[in-house]
C-alpha cells in the first residue's frame, strides 16, 4: 500500500481532534487507535475521527 501524504487540511483537522481528545485526557489513546486504523487502510481524517469517537464519545 502506498504511503499516504498528509495535506494541510488533514493536519489541522487531526490537531483539532487531538486537542479535544487531550481535554478528555485521552490524546495518546486516540493517537494509538488512529495509527492502528491507518494500518488497516483508513485515511488520516477518517482514522482520527473514528478513534476519537471510539474513545471520547
């Protein structure tokens, strides 16, 4: 699978998600879960959104 390239919009969205996760004290968990999802083939934004929803909602 080719390596994904993160664009500026992806980066800003992920930073917002991680800042919100940090407010819950779950930044590391969300980041780790998102990395697992990206290994399964999800793009950056989808992986971080799904990870946030899994851990913080």
